C-alpha cells in the first residue's frame, strides 16, 4: 500500500471498532437498534434514522445473525408505523424520519441557527423514504443469506406493509396519466418546499419515487418466492384484496419521474426552474459552506431558491442500484434508460453539492468509482476523516457519525470490489483504485465463509469446508460454481 493507503487502513480499523461497539453480538438478544451517532454522544438523542442503509451491508455480509436481530427491531415497531400512516391518511406502514425507542416520530419541530440566532421550522419529518430503506435492508439480507424462514415469518409482512404505504400515498394525475407522490422531502434536506406554496413539501422527489417502485415490485415478487398458503394467510390477515394488488401493479408501472437537461433525472418536480447558485462567490466569502442552509437563512435567503444540495439525493439511486437494475425499473415504468446519462447526471449534481452531510462523500465516492477513480479515492479518504478530523467543526463531540464510518468500510467491501447481491448469484466486478495494490477480507454468503483476495490483476476466492450447498459466483461475464472447500482465481482486466 502507499502511505496514503496505509493511513486509510488505520482509519478503517478505527471505524470498524466504533461500528462493532454499537452493533455487536452483545446486543443481539436485546431490543436495540442502531442510532445514527452510535452510543458515543448526545447527538440526535439516540434516535434511529435511515443511516442503517449504509450500515447494514457490512453486517449482512459479516454478521448476518446480528443483521437479522436488527431487522426484528424494525419489525417490532411495525404497529407504530402502521398507526403513523393511518394518522397521516394513508395505509400500510410509514416509518418515521427519527425513530424513538418505541418507534414514534421524534423529529424536532424547530432547530436553532447559531449564525442568525433564529429558530427555524424543521420539516424533515416529511422524509418518507425511511421505509424504503427498511425494505431494502430486508431484501439485501435475504439475498445474502437465503433465509427464507425470516422472509416467511417477518420480512414479507414488513415489505407488504411498506409497499402498501407507497401505493396509498401515490395520487393519480389525470393530465399526465401517471401517479404523483406529493408533499414530501428527499435525502437532500436543503429543499423542503416551493417558494410559491405555503405548505411544506416537494412533489415527485426522484429518489423517493424510484424507491417506491422498487419496494412495490419486490413485494409483488414475494408471491413467487413464498408458498402460496403463506401469501394467502398474509393477505387475509392484512386484508389485502386482489383490487389492492392490482393497484400495486398499476402504481409501480405508472409512477412519475421528472427529467430535465438531456435526460438527467430531476431531483424533484420543478427543480429545473430554480436559480443557479454562485458557488465561487460563497467559497470566497466563507471558509466552510457545507451548511449552506444556515448561511442562507442568516442572509434572509433560502436554499429553496437554488439548485444546490446538502448531500447525494438523485445520485442515491446509482449508489443503491446497478445499471442493470435501474434499466429494469425504468422499463417497468415505461421510461427509456440510457446508461450514458449516468456520468452526466453524476457530474451535474456533484457540481451542485455542498457535502453538508458526512454521508455525502460516501455516496459520491461510490458513484465515481468507475468513471473517475482518482476523485473517488479522494472522496473516500475525505470520508475517512469525517470524525477523525471533525470536518463539520464540532459535531463529533456530540457523537460519531456511524453511517459514514460504516460507509467507508462498505466502499472497500462492495464498491471497489464490484460486489453485488443480485438474484441467485454473488457478483464481482473489481475496480481497485490505483492507491490500493491489494484488498483481502472474509465474508458470509449463503452459509459459506468466503475469503476474498483482490489485486489489480487477479481475484481469488476460497470457501471454507462446510456442509453448505454450492453457490454461483459471477466475475464479469464469467460464471463459477463454488463448492465448500473450493479455491479459484480469475484474471482481471484493469478498467481504463
């Protein structure tokens, strides 16, 4: 490794330490979730956010039994999510943006801006995409473990109720012949409404709508995966009729996605009409512009006026899904998906982000890993410094940022290796940064304990001896059947 990679290695070790302090085998039998700030400070008062979306991949592939226990934490709060959806006028389960110990919404109604001395209304509870993160984690857990019993007993009910919520919140727009999801917020957080509307919330946040389609599609897949008797039993207990299932199909094929500028996915409907922001002027004016929302409010202005983001929003779809998966989702919706728009979309939003969240560098490093490896590595090393260097200027003393810490580990585990859980195969498509000469680790997949060793030129896989069934592994276009005790090496072609 280079000196820089050596420093990165020590930082990753520290991040692993913090992650395994918060989520370990010692808490497996407890009804405990994963607070966004770990157990290390008063920040966010121990609330559970969507950060587990960045944390679960490590646990699913290393400690699947712990991941299962944490999914049960969400399952036990399903009734509270059902109640929240009902109170908001929807069906199914609506998980809160900030979940307290009993699963209630605990998001603040106001927050303080130290720059202006003002208290500002907090509408971040309108981030409805948390439920989609829960469903995504359930599905990833099943893909990695093949734990059909969990899906049978708990996971399917979770996914049905989350899918039901998305089908319920979608409203038919007769003029465009598609469904809208209105009055919500996306991951960005800088934008919480329109200047010409009194009520907060945005329409058709692209990330949220894509996740809604994905959730409903996977819930419908369960009717092929689970025994018919179990599906019938769940539908009876949850009172899901054929008419409702027909709506799920219709919504998942007719949800609206906003586009602008040569096929680029708009962050939300109306984004293209916002003003461009003078980034150079503000970088000259302020030493740190990560929290532009606070800066603009102190200037009697608002981020709702401009094309800017606190963190990855649209780009989260490229963080979570491969081009192949996105093509399937777009095809389901009747939109044309051109992979050539991915680098243009990444560049468009990267130039309009202040990286005001520690999660932002994670997502951006991920989406740049193949198109600009040097920039990806730079963002990866920046993310490693989130808490070590307290880059937000004092927030680390309130608690570490566990999502960002786990995200750096996952960049090594899945992003640079091209590791993907899809269908009945474990996929690898390595693209190590130049700064990494070798990457080696162990993981759990479908009851196999795998040793993975990747250099710039070769991928070596070895499975410990066990009684597990053979697994299928795809390395690029090559498909390998690996039995317990097998070892195989595949030569790699370095990407240009």
